[in-house]
């Protein structure tokens, strides 16, 4: 059993120490077996749960979920320290230096009177510090691990900074029409690779339209998915109220129930 003094209140130093104790001989077998790859998805999952707490405006939940995110950060830092790559202090040092460098209007003599100027300065400094020599470099730098809709929206936004963008939402929307036609043609040909390509182009066009409308595509789809779940549950309740079973009904009958559920909600 690892010895640790119980306290009424803990801080970041305690968290670092506890994580090291969990990894040490006599600690937790599960924690000892982990590596950066094995806990990769845990970091993503905890971040999404924190995002859900923000969406719900649940401060109690947010406090807990931010703690879970911080735990993942500490876990990776502990692993890296064991590998003699870096430690938590090095992570703090790097982000502090980054914030100072990218806020010359706060920590330097640059004048920035509005948010647009701040963001333009941020992008220019980011390109310089990351040695991005072309706009294509900035597009390639968008993390491939992002959800596809979020990545597409970010890529489109960065392309727009180079002038490669639609003038209006209507221009972007016109691409949805053309891509829909191309997808329909591919479906008629029955070529799976071509269908996949055209479907991707259609989705990308939808993301561009959302971006030009000032809408987050990822959030919009999430809301629609939740709406579908809610209406599906209502449909199922209506079917059961009539003493029927959904899988036993043809789609035409289910559509009737679905339309009723839509009217109710």
C-alpha cells in the first residue's frame, strides 16, 4: 500500500504526486500498464464530456469533467517524464511563452483595437513560429484527428484567409445543388469509390455553407441527431400505444407515426 497523507483540500502539486504514486511500484496495476497510445481516446472522451457540460451550462458537471481532462494531461506528462521527454513544468513553460508571444498587444508594444486585429496578428505569429511558409501549410496543419466536420470547417476558414472562398452563403449553397447532382450520377453508375468521393464533396459543400452562414456544422449536426433521437422515441411510444411493434411495420406505416411525432414535437 502506498502511503499518502490525507488532506482536506488538494491542489495541482497533490495531483502530480498522486499520479506518480499510482504509477509507482505498489501503486495501481492498471495505471502502471498504460502508455500514451492506450489512453489517447480517454483524453478525447473526457474533452467531449467537458464540452457537454458546457452545452448544458452545468457548472457542477463542468468542474468534475475539467478535472478529468486535467487528469489526462497529468497522466501524459507523467508518462513523458518517465521517458525523460518532458514534464508538467515544461508544458506550463511552453504554453506561457506561447501566450506571451501571441499577445504582443498585451505583453508588447503592438496596438490592437479590436478582435479582428488580434486574430490576424495571432495567425501571422502562428505561421511564423510554426515555420509555415505557405497557406497550404496552414491547411495541412489542421489536426487530422479532429471530427471530420470540424476539420472541414477549419480548413475552409483557413483557405478563406488566402482569398479562396465563396463570396456569399448563396454561392456556397449553389455547390450543394451541383454536388447533389454529381452524387446522383455516381449512384446511377454504381461505382462505390466514385459515390464515396461525391458524397464527401457534398458534405464538404454543406460545411462550407454552414461556415458562410456563421453556423458550426458539427453543432448543427449534433442538434439534428438529438432531434432525430427525440422524435424516434416519440414514434416508438406512439407505435407501442397502439399495441404494435416497430420492426413488424412497413416503412410507410412508420412514416405515418413519424409525421405524427413531428407534429407533437
